[in-house]
């Protein structure tokens, strides 16, 4: 993961549309349902992007992976939108690092719920992120220095606008589906609102039409942790050769708690002590005493080695800003009036970050607008993280929905079932 | 595995009758829609715009596969997701007898749609009386449960339901009664195992 900020400087690959899946040449056989060894392409856009904030991003690069084959009608494309800390590497095995498996590999692949035997799946790293697309660590063409604190603020709508240009690049007029979980679900919903004629199906998982005060509160704690780290240097730490690693690690620890349910943490850690004294006694100090502390510290420290602090700030702020009903007096149904896509929503019962009630608000608004909507509320114990985990019911709903999309588009029938449902 | 599940070949007589009371191209809400059989039938034969509510995971998955717009929810929590008079017809098929809040769900049905259709097992079916006279709770085709494991907590007869409907100002427009797949026209209060009512909402 060392060259995270480097790839942007490589020449963008604008070769004809083809799967970026390299033929498997590794000695180990591929796991069933894997898209195989994958490598990203970097696509440069020179047309300035006018952002919601009024600022302009003069040019940018998007890191992209694709799986499957775009059909002649270009009707079978699925866009996968990522959440806070993920990337374009949605599925498969990274060509750089065989241990780097895509973040939604259980969902996307040949025979999986999002079946790459039939669909052309696009994973895109959003601008502002730190996995190859233009972000705060990239070079500002105006100064020749890293953008740092000068990188413009972003919104979900800005990302969608950039993704729409990516669809243009592939010659895709209408996406068969846009799909995402959490912040990715916000992007899917935003697609349906802002580009209604370009998205046939919208799949919004474990998401919300707006952050609550509690959600914003957690984000603000994370941001203060980063900003108050002395190594943050006002956001220009790249120039000082520093990284606000402690602040970023604490931010991640806070975030991580919100992804898990209380029950899940009780089962995983309970009050188990990390390495108690011989008689089982406490150490009576501030070093790690409980397993949960050890786990959170490990997660935070690991995260701080590969994620960019400015990206964390930008993305949490974009989360805070998302509120499509804001321009309609808080009336979500009116905000969703342009939506013409068929919408599937999924929520998880123990997700207290974006609880089922938030998804139901979207369902209610779509019903009010007489739009087609399907809603599954999965009774799963794993909190917000459940959208990334193996749950047969959840995957069966997604698979069933995609099989319907395939039938509507007259795509071939599913030829195999792999992954969670195998 | 097939990508799409076609409309079922055989549809129960009571569902066919329910379908006959629903206008083509109207908006239908099916409460406790199961695997989406009725809605898929209505979509294919009457071109209705349908939505279903269902709690069971496997049924929700089956309904999604059928291309039915299904919303996973416990009906006991009410119909807060739906606006007043949002549908032309709301259907509650063989579920009323297992609901805790019988009056509430009927009021909610009248709130969200112009017409309601309700079916339930007829407790007045004469063998039930015979069973009780011989000292046992009835166990029959429409009610195949023992007294201790039955989900049916609010059983009623035709007259009982008609009294409740009247008290809620639900004007009954149609009644059909069945015994298995056979429609019962003579002495339905005694001879039918299943009653299907259509009523008009006072809010229409």
C-alpha cells in the first residue's frame, strides 16, 4: 500500500473499454466466484468540475476498476459507489498485492449476487479520496505542490457529477444500476435524483437521507482529533514531511465503534482482559486493559498507515452536508420527485448509525411519489458493518433483484451461483 | 436457477375472486403478501401497480424474485409508511385472525385505500361446532393448528365480522365464501371454511 499516492502520476490508461481483469497467471487457483487478478486504470478528465461549494476543480484523475464485459448495447453497466474508507478496488485480487481483496468481493463476481458473468461492473475511487483519484495529497497544478488544505470541499452531488462523466467516458448513457452502502448509498440515491434518465435501478443499502445530530457529532469528534494533532500542520502536513497519525487513528477508533452494534461488541470482546496479571487482576493503569481497547487501537493504527487525514476530513464533511430534502423545506418526497429509477433499499436491524427508520423515510417518500420501491429490513446482529458481511438473506435479496434486472434487460440467465449463496 | 419466476399456474379460487374485485390498472396494496403470488397474478392479468408488505425473510426474497414491490415490515407496527387513500384497494388475505390489533388494522386499511378486501377462516363452519360439542377445539384445513400453537388469536364468524365492520363504518360491498377451492353459496355461515369480504372505506 506504499504507493498509494503515486499512481496518479502515471499516464491515464484510456484504452478501449475492456475488463481490467488480467488472466490469472498466479500459481494458486482462483477462489470460486472471484473476478481474478485486477489492476486499476487511471482516467484523466480535463474539463473543470464545478463543485457545489462554488469552487472549481480544474482537472482530475479517477482510479477505476471494471469487471465483466460491457455489452454491445451498453445496457448492462453497474456502478458501485464506495463509502468512507473504501476505493475502486471492489472485487478481485489486486495485481500489486495478492492479499488485497476487493472490499465488496463477497457481493461482486462471476455467479455472485452482482453477477459479472452478465453485468459490467465499475468500481470508482471518488475525488478527494486517497487511493489513486485526485485528492488533497495530489499535486495542485496551480502551485506544483500538494493541494493539502487548499483542496476544495466536496459533496455527494460532486462525486455523482464526476461519476457521470466516467459513465460518459465508457459511452454508457443509462446505467442498469447504481449501488452503494452507507455513504455509497447516498451517492446511489443522489444519482437517481440528479441524473434520473441515466439510472434504471438504484440500490441503497444501510444508508440515510441525511445525517442526524448524533452522526454529525461523531464526525466532528473524529475531525477535531485530526485537526488538533500537532502533526496536522493546518492540513499541509505533506510539505512538512509529517502525518497526523495519532489524530487519524483516534478518528478511526471513534468511527469504528459506530459501525458495530452493542451486542456485537459484547459478543466479540465483552469485558475480556487483554493480558491480565497472573491472578487475573487489573494492571491499574492506562495501557490496554481490555480486549476492546486493543482491537480499537490496532484498527486505528493500521488505518493511519494507509489513509489520508485530509481525505477523512473531506469525506466526513461530505457526509454531514448530504441532505437532498434541504432545498425543499425538509420535504423528502419533494426532493425525490425527479426519481424515476426502480429503487431497492436494504437496512439492518442493529445498525444504529443509519438505522432502519432512516431507510423507511426514503421508502415512505418514494411510495408517496408513487415510485416503485422494494425494501428489505434484515434482522442481523452486526450493526452498520452488516452491509459488508456474509448474510444469506441480504445476499438473496440483492441476487433476486439483479436477476430481475437481468430479465428486464434480456440478459442471459445466471449460469452459476457462487459466494455467500453457493 | 431461473432468473424470473413466472406467474403461478394455479391460483387459489379465493385469490381469483379477490382479483375479480380489483379494477385493471388500479393501485393495490397487499398486506401479508407472502411470496407475492396474488400481486404477481394481478400485475400479469390486470396490469395493476402493486406493492406488498411482508415480514418473513424467505417470502420477501421470493417476492423480489417475482418482480413484486415488497416492503419488509411487521403489520402489527401499522401502516405509517403509507399515506391516506394512497391505494385503490388494500388486501389482507388470511391474516386478520392472527393479528393482535384487529380494529386498528381495519381502520388503517380504510385510511390507506378506497376499498379493503379481507379474508379469514370462518369459525362458524359447522364441523367446528361439532368438534366443540365433543369436547375438542376444532382442527381443520383452514385452521390446522392445535389450540396451544395456533397463530390464530382472533377467530370469528361471518356475523361477528359484519358487526365489527359496521361498528367501524366499513360498508360491505361483496362477500364470497369458500370451502377449499369450491365456492359456497348456500348456508355459507355454516358450510364455508373461508370468507372473503370487500368493503368501502368511509374516507373514500
